[in-house]
C-alpha cells in the first residue's frame, strides 16, 4: 500500500473514531508505518474527527524526531516503541474511551483478564472464547520516555498482544494494517464494555 493510501485509510479510521466519541477534546493519537525508518503520526492538538492527511507528521522511529519541526503527538514515544518492538505492526491507535479509562482504574492487578466472550475472536489469532486474554495495564506517566522504558522492560518477559491500557488514560492498540488495528480497537472496546457491565451487575 502506498504512503497516500495508508494515510487515507488512517484518516478514515480517525473520522470513525471521532464519530464514536473515542478521542474527545483533541485527545488520542494515531499513526501508520511508512517503512522500517519512518512513521506518520497525528499532529498534537488536532480534533481526530476532522483530520486530513496534512495533519500527520513524518517521524523517525529510532529518534522520535519530526523533520518538519512541527509538534507530533505527546505519546510519540509509545508509537515508535511499538514499531520497534513489533516489526509486523503497521498502524497504532491510541484512544480515550470511557470503558478503557475506567476499567484501567478499577482493575487493581497489572493486567485485565478477559475470558468467556465470543468477541475475543475479533482479535487476530484468537479462536475460542475459552482462552484467557490478558491486556497489560501500566501506571500512567507524563514522562513518556520512562513510560516507554517500563513497557519495553515488561515486554521482555510478558507477551504484549493487540494493545495495552494506561491507568486512568486509555487504550493503545495496533495491527498489521489500519483495518486490523481498527478491528482490534472495536473488538477490545466491546469487550471492555461487556466487562464493565458484568462487574456492575455483580456488585448489585
């Protein structure tokens, strides 16, 4: 897929995310890989529901630098980390949904464990609802370099698949294409909503 088509698909996904209120008040950030060296990342402070291809900056994966001098998203270091850790990842979506944000706070463990949901099969490689699907949770930090280092250290001993949660912040997920990342986002958001409802009902 050419750079233009990649960005066009990402812009369409951003509009879809914005229409669902999953990146409110200019929150969230999205990117797509260009090649082993470069990615394209949404510019800071932009409404994700009205982005155009001109609102994405070329960023060097190894250095987090944008040659244009414009300001990429605050979580640039998390996007480039994913591209470094997972050569197969070609798109990253970071959103601030209510379900992801609240669940990341009420879950006291360092991972959210999902099991028994048929929609687990919306995630690539998942074939049964009987498996337990762990989604890692990391304490939020404004120091993105330190946060990225913690996530990288965790990944050495624990598999990171599909995405992770930042406590009180939101979900970051990825895929081999924009379409797969979008499917993972939609599937995980559905699972998070189910888990929220289950926990609320159990407390009654």
